[in-house]
C-alpha cells in the first residue's frame, strides 16, 4: 500500500490570497471579517462576512477566460495553480493518465445563476447565456483544473457540504494508497457570499449579527457566540504517492495517514447534540492511521461559532480522547477566517500542515469566556509556540445533512 504525502499547497482566503500571507495573519490572530460592501445590506440582520479582497479574475485569467468561470471556479483554479507551482510538478514528465482532481463546492455557481435569472426576467430568454449551466454546476471547478493541467486521471467533485475539503483529501488518499493514481489535486472552493445566501442563513438564525464589531463576530467556544460568519475562498493541495514524490525529488510537507467519515443520521442542518457522528469520524481516522489517542498533538476543530455545534464537537473530542482531551490543544481557524463552507476543509488542512512544520498553533481568537460545556484547551487569543515538535494532527470538518470527514496528518521526516 502506497504512502500518501502533501507536496504543494495553494489558497485564496479572507486572510490573504497566498499561503504565506494567510499563515502570517493566522498566527498573528488577525481577523478577515469585514463589512459587506458589494450590495446594500441595510435590510439584512447580518451585514458582515469573510470576503476575499484584492482578487481580480480578469487580471488572473484574462477577460475572455474569466467570463466563462464563476467566482468559485476562479478561486479554485487560482489556488490550484499556486499548489501545482509550489509542488514543482513538471507536467511534461508526469503520466497525466495517473494524475487526477478531487475538488468540490457546496453551492457551486450560485452567483451566475442569480445574474442569469435577472437577465431572463428583464431581457428575455434569448439573452440568457448558453454557458449558464456549465458555469453553475459544482463539478466545474474540478473540470477546469483538469483541463488546465491536462489531468486525465480520476476526477471527482464531492458534495458533502462544509466537509468537502476533507472528503476530497481523504478519498484522494484512498485512491493513491491503492496505486490507482500517482498525483491528485484535492480540496474545496466556495463563493456564496451573496444576497440570497445571506438572506436564507439570516432567516435560519444561523449567522452572527455582531455587525458593529466584525472582527469579534466569529467566536468559537465563547459564551457570547451568536452564530457563524459566512466566508469564501478555496484551499487546494497536491497529494502524491511517496514513491512518486521521491522519484522526482519533491519537497514533502506532510503525510496524510488517516481518514474517517460518517453521518449523523440525525437532522437536515443541526449537528447531533452528543456529537456522535463527529466522534465516529475521528475514531475512524485514528483507526485508519493506526494511531492511539495519546499520539495526537493538536486538533484543528470545525468550530463554526454556533451554540450547538461547538458544544457537540467538544463532547465528541472528550468522548474519544477521555482525560487526554484536556491535554490536546484545540484550535479554531474559523475565528479568523469565518466559515468558508465548502472551502473550509482544504484551507484548514493547509493550516494544519504549517502547524506540523513550524510547531506554532494559531489561536482561537475572541475567546473571552468559554461557554457551558466548552472546557478544553482552545489556545485562546494568542498563538502557541510549542516547546516540543508537533508530529500528529487531526482536522475536523462537518457539514449540513450530518456529513463528517476527519483527516489525520503527520509531520514528514526523511
């Protein structure tokens, strides 16, 4: 069975549009949440989001190409280009039939759909774009990346809501392990910060309304949390078999050693109150990696800043790790990025890679007073520079419908 390693990373996020900028702001505890200024939000209860700034699709891809891609596709392809470049993949020397793409999106090209519906209503059916459907469907991010790099191997667009990134990474790991592919570009992307999404989440009372303090609105595990903050972006990684990476003398960042997935089988949007599905996915990831609970050095929590979600994830961690749970640092990236939906898992996997490389755990900001039943070590408010190396980390991702996906990463040593 092949070992699977990470050789390239790339991202677009509210904290920056490359890995270095993102990581530097993350460990400084900076927030990427700001006021929404793309449309009039005066009638909305929530007026804030994690918005990708300084990204111009036409400047990146050219006007003609950019107009064929919804924003979620633009994010994905831009992040994939970073990851492939970072990995030093010499595409002319790679068997493209054994190179695949596993990249998903939870909502796909919703902005394109809204724009074309307006055209239909105002200008008639003759003016609707013939590219509406291919721009809208969520598999198009994976398709564009495949076309961009000539990847003719397995290409998949998982749709597991907010656990997409981990699902893509985990399933890609399984494929490479079995020897069916050498290289998979994997991760997730999302660009759903728009009027209809905001209105829907508002009416579901899911979002924070701390509009006067955007930077303090996302506050996982805190007693004062009042909902999540929508965000957008993409997180893409290059996964390879270890043998393939060694043959081409690639720089290796980390190893993917475990993957667990489960379903809450409970509710359309609410997480199981006891965190049963989260517990099962973490348990499977440890078993898949042949790890004991005491070997885990850090947990990157899903932690969206919702009352039930943060509490149930804490319960799941305590159920699996027992007393050891109180000795494992747990960090919540969404306190700074907001909830990037289908992009969250990929971005948080990249953050975990950097933790294993540097021994620095980013903080959970805005944690003034832990809420009831939230009593673990959440690395509050300041990054932690560990005295001993970080070797093993878990990254949790959970999504609407009860989808749970957890990956285990290991620091790579020659």
